[in-house]
């Protein structure tokens, strides 16, 4: 998704991905628990790798759903006065 900021002329970006997995089932507590553990481990690892991108205003969010995982990449606008 791309939307131009009319006030500051800065593009806003947001990408969303949903990865469906047959291994993650809402009726299986073990698969839900393992998916949450995977998300926490992945987030910790990605935080270390994306530190320089975060200083430029690019951020992400990873989470689990009943049918898989989702990943959102977005830009945070910094306003300097």
C-alpha cells in the first residue's frame, strides 16, 4: 500500500503478509503455544537485525493467528521542527 502525504510530501508505506500454515490449528493448544513461542523468538531476532532500519523510521510487527502468522512492515514518520 502506498499513500502520499500531502502535507509533508513523505510517502507512507505499509505491507501486510499473512502466512497460512496447516501446522497451526485453533483446535490444537500445542500448535498455538508453539506458534506464539516462534513469534517471540522471531521478533527478538528481527529486532537485532533491523535496528538501523528502525532509526530510519521503518518498523515491523509479527504475530500469530489461528491459521498462521502475520507480518506487517510499516514506516513511521518523524517530524523535525
